[in-house]
């Protein structure tokens, strides 16, 4: 007989696509899936969709919308997030 819990392996995966229909305008989508590998905890997953516009040689603005299900033991929470970012760099 073995003492203690059996070892389990967790995982994390991500698939991302970036489409640039015209120069400087990117449509981005991401799918993600992860599991900590612990007993009684299910997988967490999420999806992202975003638009990134490079409007000057050293500046861009990005908008993202995210939908996620995060496993917490035997239960889970569902999250919806929105984010806008303005970047200026040298």
C-alpha cells in the first residue's frame, strides 16, 4: 500500500491566432486550458478576443475581452473582463 496521495501531473496549454487584415491592425484570439494536477480540482479554461491598432511608429492601443472559468476545488467561478491599454515606447 502507498502512503499519501498519488502523484498527478498538471498541464497548461494555449492556442493563439493573430490576423492582420491591413498593416497596423491586428485581430487576436486566444484559447487557454490548464489543470493544476491536484485531486478534486477540475480544469480551468478561457477565451480572449482583442484588437490591437498600431497608429504611430511607437504607439498602439489595444482592447481585450476575456471570458474565463476558473476551477476552485470542486466548484468554479466564471469571470468576464475587459481591458484597454495604451502603449508608447522608444
